């Protein structure tokens, strides 16, 4: 169960943002935007394993934890969870990202989707909402 | 370094502790060996292979030897401490004498072993030190030694626990002997195995205790102290990471307990942590362990925060000992968040601000720790983790400031003053340690007054922002810290600084295109710009807000209205990129078919403005192709279009692709993307380009529309091209689009490259209007209409027109009758809608001399248009006149008689009327006699009509005085004739013109007569036969001119035959000479007809021949005769040739 799921393009522009609580969205967006810094830092220092797309915890505050994941094409996924939610282990987060990545890949395979457009796919939204609510 | 350190007896210094080893037996001997032994043990690390496949560790043993004390041992064995407990017991002896052993030593060892067995100690070693007397060395070895005896008596089953060694100090040569090395190795191994056994046993105890955690009397604190012992012991062995693992396990366990507390029953021990928070001082790093604190843990006197601090301080000190200081910083943030979260989970009642104070102290201390790091690489690593800590403390500081009324805009109330006091006292109380006071002092100072608070806040912010920047985390620096600072400056009223931070953050958001954040920042910025009176930026930001879909409509309208009123109040001119305000959708250049320049440019765009706007002007600037070429190197006309759909880019141009086999059968089909390369190019790689600034000066040649209402959403607007008159002709590209929203607010954008139109600049032209295939004829009056088409650059008002022409062409206006070569036509002119003037005009071109048989006559007419402004424009019209008829003349000869023939051929498409012709002949000097001519024409009608292509011929005989050769000389050799007639168009007989045609005949007199014929040669018959040789004879007769008779004259002849008819067998050409007084000559040449039938006889070409004369040095030459000088009497005669005689015929 996550608070927010976001897809950020290669150019760091948001392509999809879904939050559990709309009132948190602005604050979370600030946090995700700042987290891009950490993604870039991690990408710059170079990963040891190119197959490892999961970047782990990028940023945390008293309330939120931002986790990152970056595809080989440098599309970034972010999942924000509640800091107090310690039930979510690393593995669960990885699983969320894997699902998100699969949905994103499906989206890219759709010939009617133009890469770079804001994501409005219902399927993708369904998957993202599933991650937010925790019933997927 | 100002870390808190317990002092005196309170301090538990693990580093002071070493694994303890007791010694018994020959103490004097051991005292001597002790130093060497302990040095040897710690000389090199040893592998510690642990059970349960735990990772192997290298351990360097540094040990401490204490004399065996049976009371102390009993106490230590029973205690739970791992540190300060002897790990091994040794017994030393150097007795070599069996007797002594039996009498004394055995008892001693037995007593010692009794103690061992009593406490169940198995980690013991008996060492027999053999000191050899070198002098006695050659003495025979005893059968059994004391060592063997001890072995058999005490260590029957544990042979490795009985060791023998040669005393090294006494035999220094053998110091490094194998026996000594074996001893050391053995002792090391035994120590480690002792530890291993101890740890396993201890771990078992811990596990057992942990299993009882559901027991109500169970306490985590107790458990904590248990496991901590293990950590101590590991630390004592120098295994910092292993020790850290113990603490991490404890940490995780504690956290888990707290997490479980809301769902299950809260264990009793945990409730003790739930008391009201009374102290919030923080000590995060201690080199030594405070016994008091451990005691407090034991007695459950520590608060949650204190306990957490203790735990963290232990972790920190282990990390520092392992020289991983950055991990301290890294863990600190997690630790702080966890602690704060724990407080919430356990619902611990904390005084307001206390947690913030605690966090601030913690952060400050971590920073202090990081500052002490020496290695630059470590320092760099630390800075990555200190920045978030700084940001965290900044937020907490703000929280405190708000609580205590210390923020710049507020005044402290008494209540808030009291809060400050409470908070300060909470930081002081608690520990009796000389606490790390620097952080507390700083915080207290910060809380003391509004000014100091501001200073401290800004210091922290500055440090945070610069640390983030140092780590190149710009988003964090400007968006996180920057916005916090902007918030702070809002309160302090420093709008300039606030704006600066907001603008920096905005730039980042714009660069990454985070719309929601842009809007949010803009909403703040608008207030700033209004405050500092930056109209330009205010208007720009308002515009952005008004057109951003992320805002609700009220906010957008509100800002739009604010913007409009601001523009009206101020007099600043504003230019902005169109970007998100107006989004271009489609541009169509609709070009007029005739003129090729666009009458209309249709513009489709989406307005994101919240209200209707009446724009004073919408315009597009254009750039001529040549200028564009300079501007852009890539100039691809193929790409240029007349229409551009901005969205169309996404639609691929597809085409069917059918494949056929070689035999023409259909093989496969598919679809193909044309021009796929340009579409397969990655487009998302290009970053969004920031809009460039434009100058208003660019707008020279414009396509525009005035007073246009733009409604929110899609608009379609037609623009028209203005003043194309003043533009050069060429290809124009649409360049920039400007939308004037208000009189002083202009939006600009670039039109996508490649949109163009051609502007053909039409020059003024003039022409004569002629109906289809009509041509003008010279020599007659012609009616036409002079059409003047004024060009795109001409003035529309013309005062007068001057016409003038080349010589030979005269003209007049329709109503006039007088033809002249220059006239003025005065205004007014009836100028038609397409700028043209028609002038009916009459033209007359003189007939040119007809001798050269000209086909046409060229004339030019200049039209000069004059305006009142001394401006004139000259247009030239070329006019071609055809001739209405052609005249031909000819001299005819018959023997000596001469005839003059004149033919007139009509070329007009109307009938030509000719009057009776006259001819006058004059013999040229020296005689100048009128030649008498006899008309051979039938009687003339008064008018002869000729249609197009018809010819009329006239014939006169020259009346030579006589045919007598003597009189031939009367008339001169040159005769001049003048043929005169009168012609007119059949339609306008009254308007007739004279035709005078002069011509001359030279050397017309007949000089020679020729008669020729073909005869049968031999006796083959009367008729010529095919393929039979015949004789061609020609007789030449000179005119019997008395003068010429006296001369010898030569001629050259050539026989001309059709080679399909005749074959010339003899000489085809020759020179004949008329000797003096000889009149006739003849030749005969053999010829053979090649076909049968009536064949024209061969003809002759005659030339006058002048033979070469060596005296006069002239070469021979041939000169042709003039017309009429040679008369061929047999011209056109045919001869009958019979077919060949067949053999059959001859047979008959």
C-alpha cells in the first residue's frame, strides 16, 4: 500500500502521478521532484549491476519514504509510502515496481500511445491504483 | 571534540579490557615469560573459524594475564559479565625432576585442577617450561620426563592442554624455536575456542531468555543488557562489525516491539517507556560507556529517547571505531525518523517542542561528529548525509520558532516565553554526564530571542543549501531548502530575497516541466512581484497562471483580471513568448490561384485564457527566402509547404506496398511508411527548448488581422497580407506570430519552419489586344486596343500617358484622324478594378522596301505613365506587322525577245483590292531612253480582288527596236522598271494606298542559243533503246554581234543528267571555244538511256570560261551567265526510248 505512484520521463518531467490522498499530492510532488536528484546521483556514480533497476530508498521524511526505480531507458518510477508503514519490506516495494514496469512496458507496446505523452491509459491507471490501495 | 564522555568510575572503557588469562604455579617463571608471551600472542592475527558456518574472522589477540585467585574466579564465573571474566587458566612449571614433581608439584596441580573442575572450567593449560642447562646437555635423557607424567596424570584425554616449551629467555638462540611457536599457536587456538564455547553458551542463554518474552515479568531492558555483553566481548576482541550486528539486532527487535504494540498487548516493560517525556537532552556519541546509564537501563529509569540515544551512541561509537563515520550520518536520519515515529506509536505525551529540541540537538551532534572527520573522502561521504539532516533540523527549527513566537513577524507572548523556559530546562536535566553542551548552548541561544533565532535559522539554511549544492543536488537545494527560506523571508518581509529563492525553484520546475509545482511557485511569485512592483514579471506570471489548466477557474480569472488592470495602470510594454497561453494548432496559407500570393492565412489555435479577449491585432511576420537562407543553413525547399498541421506530425504517411512475382503474379502486400527515417528519429531525446526572446522590430512585412475576439478554446482566424505592393517578389516564409492581447501586451512565438508562399511582383505591362490569330498588317490602317496593366508597385493615380513609337509607325487615338509618332493622352482614365487601362488606338505602319522580301516589320511603342509626383514609369510594347502582299518580278526570254513579268501574292485574311497597274521602263545611262513596253495583259478591270494565297501576274514585252543583232546595242545593258499600282482593303475601298515597286534588269540580252538532241548511234534503228548507246548532240550558236565575232570566246558546258535515266559515256563537260568569226559550234557525247519511256534529254549548264593567261598572270575561271543571256531552245524536250530488244524478239 503506497501513498503515491509516479512515472517521470527521461527528461524528468512527470508523466503520471497518482496519489492516494489528493491533499498530500502537492507535498509528495515536491518530494518526488527532489528525489530526482538522488536518482541522477545514483545513475551518475554507476550501478554495479546493470540489470538491477531498483534504486532503493531515495529520500525520507518523518512522514514519507520515496523509493525509486529506473528503467534502462532512464524512465523513472517512484513509489511513496508512509514512513510508519514498516510492514512494507524491500521485497514488497520491489514487487510494486515490477508490476509498474510491466504495466509501463504494456503501455509502450500499444501503438496508439505516443512515447512522451502524459499517460492516460486505463490499464496503467488500474495497476497504479492497485498499488496505491494495496489490492492488486 | 566535544562528545559527552562519562568520567571516573562511571566510565566503562571497553578498549581498556582485554581477554583475561590467569596464571598459577611457578609465578616467578611466568613473570619472566609474561611479556614475551603476550607480545607473541598479539604479533599476528589468527583465523577465527566459528561454528554454524558463521563468517570467518581474523582476530588479533591482545591478552592480559592475572594471577589465579580462586575466590575471584568463583565470583567471575558466576557473574553474567563477559568482559572481565578470565577466559583461560594456565599453570606454569619448570620442574624437570621427577622426584620433585611427585613430592610437591603434583599436589599443587591437583589443587589447581580441583578449582577448575569445581567451576566446570575446561579452558585450562599446563605449560612445562624446560630450561636446559647447556653444560648438562649431553646427559642422557631420562626415560620418562615430568612433562610426560603430567600429561598422563592430568590430561590423559586432552593432550593439547599440556604443553612443553624450552624457556626462551634462557636459551635465546632458540627463542623462535618450533616448540615456542607451537605453544603460541596452541594458546591462541585454545583462547579462541574458549571464546567460541563461551559465546555459544551465552547465545544460548540469550536465546532462552528471548523465548520467554511473553512472560509478563520479561523485560527488554534486561535482555538488552545481556546481549550487549556479547557486543562488549566482540568489541573487546576488536570485532567492531560483529559487535554492531548485536546492536542492530537489538535495535530491530526494539522497533518491532514498538510496532507490535498497537496491535497486541503492550508488554509491561514497554509501558514504562510510555511515561510523560520529561527530558529531551540528547547524547549521541560517547567513546566510553556510562555505567550509570546501563544501571538506569537495568532499573528502567531511562526515557524512550534516552534509551534510543544510548543505543545509537553505541552504534555510532562502533562505526567510528570501524572508521566509517559517514555511516553515522547515514543512520542518523533513519534513527531520528524512527525515534519520532516511536513516540507517536507509543502515544508518549511529549511537551510541545520537546521532540523538535531533541531532534535539533541530535542533528547538531551528528554534524559535530562529521566535522571531526579527517579523511577528505570520508568527509565527502559524510556531506551526502549531513545535508538531509540540516534540512530536517531547518524544518524542526521553524516548528520551534512558530511554537515559541520567534519567527520574524511575531511577538512572543508570556505563554510562549514559558514554553521556551520549559524546553530549555528539559534539555538540561537528566544526565549527570558532562553533556555535549555545545549543541544545547547553541539551541538555547537560538531560542533566547527572535534575532538570534533568525540568525541561527539562516545559518542552518545556508549550510543546508550549500551542502546540497556541493553535492550537486540542485533540486534539493533550491526546491526543498530554497522554498523553506522563501517561506521564512515571507515572514521577515524581505521580498527581494524571497523572490530570488522562488525564481530559482521555479527555474528548476520549469526545466523539468512539473506543472503543479510551477503553478504553486507562480502563485507565490505573483504576490512578490506585485509587492516589489515588477510589472513585467507580474504580468508574465499572471498570464501563466491564467492559462494553466492546473488552477481552478476562479484563480485563473482572478489573475487574468489582475493582469489587465495592472497593464492599464502602468505603461510598461510587455512581450512574452506565447508558450502555454496560446497553442498553435494549424496554419494554412491559402494562396490565390492567379496572383500566387496569399490572400488569406488561416490560423487555428487554442487559447488557454480564461476569458474572451478582444485582440487589437494578430500578425505574422514574414522573411524573404534569400534572407532565410542566410539565417538557416539548412534550407530545404522540399519540406516547405503551404499548410502546416502541428498535430499532424504524429500521423504517419502510409502507403500500400504490393509485391509481384517475376511472372506478374501477385506475391504479397503490406503497408509502408514513407519517409520513415524522419519519423523513426528519436524525438523524446530533444529537451524542451526554452522560448527565445523576440524583438518587436522583426515585424516588417506582416500578415495581420485587427480587432479579433479570442475565445477560450479553439479559435480559427483568417489573416490577410497587407501592402504586398511594396514587397519584393520572391518566396516568403512565415516567421513569427504575434498576438497583441492588449495595447501593451504582446505574445510572440515562432511559426514552425517551412511555411511559405510565393509573391510574384507583377511589373506594369502594356499590350495590344488582338483577337485570336489576328495579326497586324503594315501598309494599312489597323484598329486595336492598347491595354495597360499596371503592376503591383505602380501608383494608382496617373495624370497622363505619353505614347511614342519607332520611325515608320504612326498612330492616333480612335477618334482622331491625324497620324503622328508621338501623342499625349490626358486623364481621367477609366481604371478598371484590376488596375488596367484600355486605350483604343489606330496604327499605321509604312510598307518597308519590298525588294528584300521581308516577312514582318518590327516596331516599338513606348508608353510613359506620368503621375503628379514627378514619378514616371515607361512601358515598352513590341508590335510586329505582317506584310499584306508580296511582289515578285521576272525576266522572260524567247530567242531574242524579252518579257517582264510581275506577280503579286496576297497574304491578308481579308480581300485585297488592286487597281490597274502601270509600268515604266527606262534604259539606264548612258542612253536614258524610255523603254517601250507592250502590255500582254488582258484588259484590266478597274479593281482586281485577291484572296489570301492568290497571286496575280502581269506581263509586258520589252519592245526591243529590232531582233536584228545589229540593233541589239541600242538599249543599254541595264533596264530600270517602276511598277505602280494602288491597293486597298476590299472593305474600305476609299482608303487606298499606293504601291511603288522598282526593279532593274542587267545583262538581259541573249548571247547564245543552244539546241540539243539525242540520236541513235550507228544503225540500230530509228529509236533509242534502253541500254543502247546513243549520241547526244548540242549545237551552240553565238549571237551574231559584230563586235564579239572578232573575239575568241570560250564556254564551258556540263551535261546534267538524271543518273537513273542516263549514263554519260563520253566526256560530261568540256570547254568549247568559238574562234573569231565563228558562229556555231557543236558537240556530241555518247550517252546511254537506262530506262525506257519518254525521257527528258540531258540538259547543259553553260559558263563563260576565261582560260589562264600566263602573261597577265591570271588563272582560268568560270563565270555564270545572267538570266536571259543563254537561251536553250530544246529545254524540256523529251526523247522516246524503247525497251531493250529481247532475245525472243530478235529471234522472230
